[in-house]
């Protein structure tokens, strides 16, 4: 398996530092609002990476942080007139609900920044001891980028125009602001009651140092893969490298992987343009998490993804095609005991494609070629292979993709009652009543289809 390393700007094999265990850090949400589909594009890419590493025989220990103290969360809690914990709690809950809707596998650890202040303070103390951090007049602590050779190596930042001593206190800042960044922010009135004691006085951590402290707490001072969106490369990830390597004197991360931007209808997602969507916004239009996951998954992670509702409709059609094929396989007569050539070819394409930097487009193309070939054999009655083996192969593919198998339907009680009544009506050959119940279920948003195995219910 090879992936593109942002640090080296080239493809490299995945060779863990420690045996077959891959230690993976994925930048999680800042819980000041519901995460949007641009965030989930990155989280779905990271889920594909995690799943394919496991498919390839690696053990994975994944950490995804929750940023629950920074400029945005503090500002939001003060505007809402509630404590920081009370403000961030519902957004944390929404985030985990959305992960389930998108069938994203749970990470092993979800550390929250507010639970790791002690680790942050220890890291800053190490930087102070090595002469890489200093205090300002107000009691804040800054990292001195001039004292760290190679600063900006991830984002290939030109340091020629650096103004010595320039500082930036904001948690998020633009590429033009090549300046010393805050590790610890002295308390001021804008922070309200958000503050912790430290050797430098009351205050709170800067955003960048939180990730270093939490990643090293759970994965060690050097680990295998760090991911995020391209917008995190600078300053956030460059700052992580500087403060982590500055404190330990060791390489921080072996491989950096970044997903490209998501745009909507060909434009940058923006509330002012009316094209800003959370997952809940999309689902309110009648789509489901499986369909959204397919859209976010289907484009290569390093290519910009143009999200449109036409693309979600296309995803619905693609998934319906797979569902129909799997239904035909379940009903196919028992025949051979092995996989047909077209399934073996799909298995080869799946692995060789994903082995090359998670080339999902080619992997999916191989699956749909398999569906086409399988339907051709089924149409011709040419079944000399094992349908159950083909279904098992699709199930193995789905341990990586997480979209091929429809989630179990939560059928409302009223619809279940109608479904049972319709089965009884059909058994009694009461066709008018059967049709009436079918129409009533359709009006409630459910389609029913009669198969040799009985009634099949699908959500419209």
C-alpha cells in the first residue's frame, strides 16, 4: 500500500514504525456548531483510510480530537450566556450522531481539549526549557518560530519575509501571518469564566498546542499518519510539527495526508451564498446518510469534490443498482462453489486501486463492472458459480466502503401494522385491500415490493 505524503510531496509505502500497528491521528471538529458536509468529506476520507488499513492486515489505533476550547467556542458560549461545557455538549452529541448516520467507524480515542490541560501545560514547559517559547508582558506564552529551524516545512512556507518578534494571538490565521503563535493565552475579560491555573498565570491553551498534547498522549512522541483537510496544512499542522519536534527532538509524524476542499454547485460553501449545508440540512431534503456517504466517498480524496443534489440523486441510483444485484444473488439457485472470473477480476482491481493512494474511483468502477457482468450471467441463466460467494465478496468490499449494504430500516409501528395486514390480505386473495394498504404505505413514504421471499419494504 502506498500513499501520498504531503511532507515529502511524493508517494511512499505504508510501513508502520511499530510492527503492523498504524497509529493514526485525525483532526476532529471544533464543537461550536453542527459539522458541515465539507468537514464530513474529510472524516469519510479518514474512515476509508482506517478501514482499508485494516483490510490490508494492519492494526489501527486512531485518535480524533474534539476542540472544545478555542476562540469560537468561548465566543459562542458567552453569546449564549451558558458555560463552555453546556455550550459544546449538544454539538458533541450531534457530531457522534452524524458519524453513525454516515457509517463512520468509531475511533479508539476521542479526547477533548478541556480534559487535557495538564498535558498542554507539560508540553509548554518542555518548550520553555528548550528555549523555544517565551512569555509576553501579559503572561501569554508564544512559540518562537525563528528558533526552530525548518519551520513551515509541511506547507513549504517562505520564511524570507519573516518579521522577527511578530506575534499572532488568534487561534486561526492566514498564510500571510508567518509569526510567533500563542501556546498559552493569558486570561482577559473576553474569556469569561474559561481559565485554568498554570505556571504563567490564569489562562487557556491555544488551539495548535492542544492537538500536539493530545496526539502524543495517546500515540506517543512519534507516530505513523496524521490527516486533515488541506486548509489545516498551514498554520495548524506546521505549528504542530514545530512545537512537537521542538519539545521532543524527535520526528513528529512519518506521513501526512490531506483531503482537498469540498465546494457546492461549483462555488465555495458559504452561508451568504445559501449553499452551506450540514448533514441534517441534506437529510431534511429526503436523502439518507448512506447516499451522502457515497457522494463524499466516490471522489479521490486529493481531488476537489463538487457537491450537488444531482450527485446525491446519482448516488441513490447507483446504490439502487447494487441493491438490485444483491437481491438477485440472494434469489439465485445454488450452483457452483467458487467465484466467477469477473468477480475475481473485481477483487484484483479493488485491491490494486486502493493500494495506490486510495484510488476509490477505479475501485468503484471495478465493482460496477462486476455488477454488469453478474447481471449478464443472471439474465442468460448462466449460473455456474456460487452466488453466496459473490455476496461474501461484496460484504468484504463493504468492510472498506461502508455503503454497499443498506442499513437496517427502522420501520414505524403504523407502517409495520399495514405491512402485516397486507400480507394477510394477499394470503386471502383480497387484492383490493392489498392495493389500498400498498398505497397507504407509499403515502407514508414507504415502497413495498413482492418477491419470492415475501414483501420487501424500502424507504422512499
